[in-house]
C-alpha cells in the first residue's frame, strides 16, 4: 500500500489548532496542487461532533473561496479534528491562516442558519445532520486558541 504522509505524522506531537502544508504535487500537465492539514482540535483529545464539522465543511467551502484564490476542496478528516484543504499553486501558510481566521470569525460572530449552503436533500447526502450552534462554538474555541503557522510549536498566534 502507498505511504500516506498524514499517517506518518506523529499525532501526539502536534499542537492544534494549526495549518500545516502536507505536500505539493506537480501534475503531468504542469499544474501544482498543495495539500494543507487544517487541524482545529487536538488529535486524540478532542473531536468536533459530526453535525458541527459537517456545517463547518459546508460553510468553509464557500467562505474560503471568497477569501483566498485557488481553493479546490476542503474535506473533513474522518477523525473529526480538522480538514484537508486542497489548493491550486503553492499558497503561503500565513495566507491560508488569514483566510481561515476570517471565515471562522464570520461563523462565530455573524452566521445565521440561512448562511449554511446546501442543506436540502437535493444538495446534501445527509442534510439533517447540521448544527450551526456547534459550528459556532467550535469556531470560537479555535479563534480563542489562535491558529498556529506551525504544527509543532505555537507560531504567529
């Protein structure tokens, strides 16, 4: 089986919340994609409840695209501690942190139910499993802690 970088990460050594560049891939046609580890909670200590991370996923999908160019996808980790963020090019971690911070600030302070996109049976595979309340509470927790520019030490918070 192929080695997966994220599975080689010492999850006991990281200090969430942080954004970490996992890797950069160069396609045969010349395109470049960067994969980021957007870790919101401390692995094996906390996890975001399913409805909350689902709502964060839906909201961040649009909010990040409004705040930084090149977003391809943001997908939650199965462990519910954060997200993979795929982007075109090689964006700086600091720029991703700024866009994420702004997005989480909106969720924490301003968002209302109608701001959650794609919450019908037509648009979502589990449309009944959303919680703006939980998303808002976790956004506040992350913002209060500050998002580090480094996975192993608190930098830039």
